[in-house]
C-alpha cells in the first residue's frame, strides 16, 4: 500500500525546524502560560537541542551537514516522544494540566510534521519548481517597473480607484 503524499521536502522541514526551535526558546513558554516553571525550562531545552542538531543536519538549511536527513527525522521522533514523557517522568503532571499539556501538544505537532515529511527529502510537489526558479532568477527591477504605468488612465481599474 503506497504512503499518502508527503508534501514537506527537506527545505521546508528545515524552515519548520528553525522556526519551531526559535519559538520554543523564546515565545512559547510565555504563550502557553508556563513562564518561569520547570516545564518552561524543559521546553526551552528541547527547542535548543532541536535547533542545534538542525544546524548539523545534511539538508539544504544545514550549516555543517554531519547528520543524515533520515537520522535527523529519527531524532525528531525520539525528541518528541521524550518531550511528551518528561512531565510524567518528573512528576510535574501532578501540578495540573498546564504542566503536561504543552509537552504533549508539541509532541503531537512534531509527529504530525514528521508524518508529512518525505524521508527522501524530495517532497511530493505538484507545481512547476523550474518555473519558480526561473522567475526567482529574473531581475527584480524588471518585475517592479518596466517603464509602463501599472494602471492606464481610462481603464476599469483607474476609474474604480478614483473617489
């Protein structure tokens, strides 16, 4: 039985890695209402590790490229499960839902991201990637202004814009 489409390629996975790592280190504990707690420290530590091994991953956004992409995905899964288990192992779950729910929610987010990530790094795209690359190689000044006004006097758009 074939796997469902996996639209997340290695580059998009890298963007997600760095975004999530930074968010966990900075804003997430405050947004989850757990600032200053042991739970916040654990989540910040997880974010630091996540961003750290992402810089060492062999994918387009990796800086050093020591860790194979498939190993990175395994570390993601292991880290997600470890983060979800942390409040139960340390006994923090007794302090209320706010002490364990963020960990479990982050685990579910990570696992769902992994389920959509293509382990080959290619992703299941249905767009014309080469056309996007060609468009990105064009001179941006040509795209912004080609010597012609954007709206011609007397056009439908010009009359609609005037009060």
